[in-house]
C-alpha cells in the first residue's frame, strides 16, 4: 500500500501521522504538513507501530464467553435491549461511550440512544476529563465553544499552565510553548500543587494547595480591577461583571497556601502582559468545584477582553483524541448533537424532525458516576460499553466492577477481552482498532482531522458505527441506520450542524455537508466552523450564544475539596498520568520501550512524611481511603507537598491489581458538570510489611500469585516486580508456577538465612526466565536482565563488555539513564542540547529534557564537591 495520512489516537493534541504498511510491519512517522504537530510526535506516538498486531485481540463475537457469529450476537443484543425497554422503559438501558471512538461512531451512538431508544442515558469517559470545561463554557458563552487555537501558543507573550503537566501529557504542545520562549521570550508560569516536568523552563511556579484554584483566580480578577486593567468597552456587553467582581474582592488567598508576594508577582505578570494564554486541563476539571474553577479563569480573560484574539485567551486542552468530537455530537448525557440543548424544546424539535426520531429524549440522562450507581441499584438493566474500561477508571472502581458484574445484561465492544471491564461482559463484540478504522476526530483547537485505515481488521472485527447500526436495524430502525460507510454519516452530521447554526449555535460545519466520498477521503485538517454564516475566531467581538447575545461572568467562591483530612486519613491523594503510558495501557502496554521508563505503579511522598512513617526509598507503601486501598512503590520526593501524595492511574487488574488507584477515589462529583474529583482523595499511608521482594523476567507471560505484582513488556518478553507478606516454602516450585515452566532445567542459588534466592530457568539450553528474591527491594540491573542474557544470569549484572544502559529515560530513542550519565561525565557535556547532539535524547518530543537537566545538575554538583 501507499502511505496513508491519519491521526494519532492518544491525547487531544490530534497529531497527524503518516502510516506506511509493509512486509516488515507498520511504519509510523509524524506528518510535517499537519497543523497540530508539524511532524513532531511524542514518545507514545513514536511507538505506535509497536502497539498494533493481533496478539490479545478479540477476533470474534462471544456470548457468555463462547465464540459465536455476528448474526447470533447482534440478534441477541438487539432482542435483550428491546425486551428491556419494552418491560422497564427506555431509561432502563444505558450506553457508556469513549473519546477513543471516532466522530461518526459517536454520532450514531447518540442518535440511537436519544432518538430511537428514547433515553439520554448515554455518557462517555470524557465526563471524567473535560465535563467541567463544557459546563464552564456553556455558563459563560451559551455553548461549549473553545476560543483558543494552537497558533495562540506561538503568539503569546505569557503562557500560564493551570493543572496541566503539558510537558508529559501534551508534549508536542509543550514544545511549541518552549519554541515560543526561545524565539520570542514568552514567559511560562506553572500553577500546580506538584513540581512537574512542566516546571523545567518555567519562569514561575505557584505550588498552590490542592483545590484552591478559585481563590487564586479570584485574587487575579480583583487585582485586574485594582490595576484598572478592565476592558470597559468589552464588558459593556457582558452580564454579571459586578457580581463576579464582588465575589472576587471578598475572597482570601489564604486557601492557596501561597506567599502573598508570590501571588502578587503572578498577578502583575498576568495583568502586564496583554498576549496571555491560560492553558488548563485535568487539575482544573477533575474537581467537585471544577466548573467554578473554569469560570474563575474565564472571568479574568473576559474582564480584560483577552479572548478570541491572536495570542490570548483561555484554552482547555483535552485528554483524549476525540473528546471534542464527542462533545460536538452530543455524546454527553445532558446535550444534543451539534451543541444543541436537550432542555430547549425548539432544539429537540429540530433534531427529532431531522432524524425522524420516534421518541427523542426530552430530559438529560444519567452522567457517568450516576449511570453506574443506577446499574448498581437496578434502575439500569442493560448496559452497552464501547472502547473504555470503567471497572478500572471510574471512581470507587471496586463498586463499579461489582455493579457491572450484577447487571442483568452487559455488552462490551472493544479490541480485546483482556480488560477489567471486558472480563465482566455477557456479550463481547470485536471492534476494529486504530489504523484499521475510518472516520474523523476533532482535537483541542477545533480542528477536524481524518483518521484513515492502513490495516485490515483481523478476524471478524468491525468498525464501531457498524456495531451500532446493526443493532439499531434489528430493533426496527433500519430506515434511519442504513449506512454504507462513515462518509455518509459525516454528511448527515454536517447537515444537522447547519440546522444548529440556523438556531444560533456555534458548531456549524454545514459547508462540508455536500462532500463526495472522494472529497471525504481527501479531507485535509479543517478547523470549524465551516459555514457561510460565520467562520474564523469566536468572541473577539464580545458576542456570545446566550439568547441575549451577551457573554456572562459568573460569581464563584472557593470551597474546600470534598472530604476533610483527619487522623485516620491525613493525606490528600492527587492522581494523574505518566509520560509514556495511556489510560489503562491496552495500547501502550504492548510496547516494551514505553514500559521501560516507569514500569510499575508508584506513589510520590514528601521526605518529611516518609521519614515520619518510616518509609524507605523503593519500598512498598500501602495507601488506603474510605473506598479502597492500593500497594505502590515509594518515590520519595519534594516534588509533592507535605501531607499530599501523587500516584498515576494507568495500572489495572491486568497489569498490577494492587495498583488500581481509582478504587480509592471517592465518587464525589461537581454538582453542575457531574465530573468526579480525582485530585483530592483523603487517604492514609503506611509501609507495606513485605517479607520478600522479587524481580522476574520471562520470555513468556507470567502468572503471579502474591500480594503485590506489576507486569510489563520487556524487549524479549515480560518483566515483573513482586512482593509478599509471606515467603513460599519452596522458591523453585514458586518459580515454576510463576513462569508456567514445570519441566525447565533450573539453576538455583539460595541463601535461606539471608532470605536470598536466584533461579534461572533454561529451556533447550537457553534462558527462558529468571527470578531474583531478596528481603529488601532487589538490587539487580533490570534493563540488562530484560534482554534475557544466556550467561551470568544469576549475578543480575551486565558483563564487563556489555555496559548496562540503565532505565530508559528517553523513550523516543531508547536511551538509558546510565548511557546519558556516562556521556556527561566522559565527554564533558554541559547542556541538554549537548546531550541531544551526542545521543539524540530529548530531541524528539522533548518530554525527557527535565530529567536530562536533573542528571546534568547532579553531575555538576558532584564535580563541585570534589
């Protein structure tokens, strides 16, 4: 095949990729002509080719765990849904969607549920990442309109990152900010309780207390007024200014925990810089007051008129590749397609008429957290989950898992049956994966891009829109779901958007409604709106989409995060992402390169807290909350504040059952957006009483059976970290069970008195697996051992003629930490750029540059001390 232009399936940056399938597999590189990334890719995007393939794929429909054919499976799903609706009413069924779905898939799911089943019980995992932004936008603008564009990052003189570790979560955008800093002197401010990789290169870091963003931005609004920086001409057409200002002026900065002079420095910088972009993400959204946090940021930009103009404005960056597309088609339970309002009778009539819908939902449905509560209490009796893993990712994940288990009928459409959620399904429908399906996605700055197929779906896997259309057809709605392909769905969506535009909505791509199939196939990245009635930027003129045409400022007040710390639960747990993994790792977990940087779940804890609790570096910590517990590797660092912990959310029952962080997160939600609080869980921490620690490598999958284990891919198989409260009586027998190698030749070195055991398993003379046991965290060269050397296996050390590269620090080029340190020391490298020139490390996505800088600082400190 020739090269195929497509879009990366990870974060909301929406990077363009060029796919080249061939005899040696799929080749992936950045698209230099795509406006989002201009050829750049992050570590995850660079490793996309390593994540495709048929291993672990769901290749045929299954009912009750048994393989079946499509006709039987689809008939069964349609019959069960129809019977449930007939017996218990439309609200007894629900659909849980995902930002991994393409816009065309999302559109059909919304049409099916709201228009033809007759319930708005369709929500999405995007509720967990950007619902507060949607609510904040709708309060201020009347629609969910993102004012900013990526070009604003290039043109800004000040970029403020609020609750956004842009360097790790949106690395390509962060590189654009750093490029602006180098070219134009753009200032960077980071507002985050943690010191993250984004602080490297920043001019100012405000380590505010968890959940105190409203207090900070209220102070900024008051300072704007005090400095006479209000744009009075702009706010003449804004309602709510006086009330918002009064709330801000009555506020106190004490909740932020920041020194007053630091806050005032920030205010002076923000006020004194006209071209300012405030970028915000999950640290703002994932909160019980997330909508108010968004409003507090928007208020400052509206008051100064710094919105909708080049180089200035509030800018929400989304977490998923098509979170924006889902918002556009009404994938949320409280919206209709094309940014129409489900509460508005005229909007409902327009959609019902366009679809010829027999019973359009008239009221908002259940949002994500409430949806699974309804599953638990029996209100929802049939559930369809598509491309997401709520049994691992929703708050109070243990309760969600139990609810799905008890649900009378659950359907899961996914690419694999090996997820926490898929294992609970009554019916599994095999889905086409990225690089196999065709459609569109919308990124964080409203750019619609094509995601094109370069590979043939394996087995019986089918695209998501086909799953939905087939079930809808079998439920009696063939006339409305008789589609040939995604281009037809896209044209329908675009035509409906024209009706929405006529009703005064922002989302209008009716200029694309007449695309031919060939035009659709060739569609270049296009930022909406695309319509005769309007185009270009929003809000520079002060006009909004409320009925009166005016923008609104909202009075907001700081409130403490839900759940007060107390002696039993003295910490607040902040959750987030790591650099090289994505969601629950069903894709990134297939890449050994991406797993090499951080291979197991961990918890960051401040040195003062670790010392008080007698937690040593690299030991295990048991963290517990009122809803669950986890066992995590201790990372002792002053990057977190005393009394706070941080842990990533990527590990599931498939990779580290004791590392399921969302089991600990309470299902407390923002009362407006319905988005759960994932940044402030009250919890306790104590040392895990491990009697032994282990590290294992194997050419094949492992079957651990101990209190703590975390498995990850390695270059030649698998690696695992292990620990338990009680040691097995026979380590050789335990190793044979772990590796499923009952007949392998075992080479054993054991010292029971010291609690040390080392076992190598050989099959046909080659090392097939090795296990290392010690009473403390095992000190072996892990990255050397993952290559399964045929000699010196039991030493855990690399041979003298094969230097150990150390843990991978630069995932893009596979450069280890030891390699970088050696180059720094032997070649006298003094800068991150010099390291990049010598080793390539840090020259692609740049997200490892802060860690390289830390190695340089440490090396310089050693030299100074000598």
